[in-house]
């Protein structure tokens, strides 16, 4: 079975500092990994994905994520946080070895960027 | 429309009543997904369609829940004999193709409250 863990319920970071939101996964085959962001009272918005190739993927709003197969991680990063980055972030995974295209989400991490 | 449209945005009902939630996906998207999100949790998979057929309904919690997509576009999630535990935000998403690498585009959700 595929699963995702986001070990931090909340991350606080000062504006202008780098940010990291952690994600680890478990799959039987190869992982397809995604990050989504959810602003209050809004739907989930796609940020970026890792399918294959370069371990560092770049996405919307200056975010990037690094795939690490040995650590089964896919941490979300941004070099310089903005107050407007404050939101709920979800990591998600699909298992290439599964028979379904079901996308499994983590519980989410609330990011607060402090001015 | 430009995005995934869900109606109603809010639904309040009494325990034991029947509820229908509608999803209109992005035009041309063949895959459609339903998720349920409870407060403080990540989206929980319910069902996904590839065209008109349910490709994976393993997330439906019990036989009170049913969804269809008769013409391969609009989908309706139907909940019979609602219970207070059904209260959640029901999210719909669509994807351009049914493969495992495509990202999902989410609607803003239908908030269901069962009194």
C-alpha cells in the first residue's frame, strides 16, 4: 500500500528565511510525487511533481522539491519565504506498481511565515 | 468552464436525509476523482472514474455512498441516510489523462454539514 507522512503539523519561519516542509513516502514500485498548497477556503492547487529524471524539481511560486530515493523523501523548499506563502501544504504519492491511479495525500503541514 | 466546478458549495442537512453533490470537471479531462477532507486532515480518496466507469471505488466508506458519471463528464456523489460523521468537505478533481503521472486539478469543494 502507498502512504505519505508529513512529520510536522506546523512549520514557522521568518520572512526572507529559507523554508523546508518535510515529506516521506512508502510505495512498492516507483513513486510519483506531488506537492499541493491549500489557502483558506480554497481548493488545492498543484505546485510541482516528480516523475523521473532530475532529483530537483522546480514548480510554481519559486518552490522546489528534492527527491531522495535512499531516504524515501520529497521535501519542499523555497530559498526565501514570503508572508503570502502561509498556507497548508500537502504531499501526495502514486505508486507505479499499484493497479490504481489513486493519489494518496499526507495530513498536511501548516506553514506560517512571520513578518 | 475554466476550472472544476462543484455545487452546492455548502449543504446543511439533517441526519437520515439523502444528499447529492455535483462535480463538473475541466472540459476534455477524462479522469475524475472524489475525495473527502475532514477538519485538520488531508484529502481522503473515495473513488475515481476513467471515462464513464469507476476505475477504483475502494475508498467509498460503505454502501451509503455511491457516485456515477453517466456521460463521462459531470459526476454526482450520492449519500443515502446521512450520518453526522459524514460531515466534511467533499472535493472533486479532474485530470487530463488517466495515467499515473498527471496532476489533479481540484474544485473548491462542497462543505456538507449533517445535523
